[in-house]
């Protein structure tokens, strides 16, 4: 057997494995990434807002 056949078989079985995982998960992973991204965004914006308020009270603080 040539090495080409080995690599094609590895690719075939990897594709079967990944597609079976993706079919079972569906879009749940995608939606969870989007939700976690928005949660992180709002957390960061809230932190920046609080830090800006502190900087306005103390003019010597560097933002």
C-alpha cells in the first residue's frame, strides 16, 4: 500500500469522526460562543464604564 492510500484513509476516518461529532452538537456550540462573546463584551464595557467614572473623579489617574 502506498502512503497516499494511508493518508486518504486517515482523512476519511477523521472526516467521519468529526462529522459525527458535529451532527450531534449541531449549532449549540455556535450559539454558545455568540452568547459568551456578548456576555464578555458587556462585562468589559461595564468594567470600562466604572474605570472611566473613577478617572473622572481623580484627574491624576491615567486611563
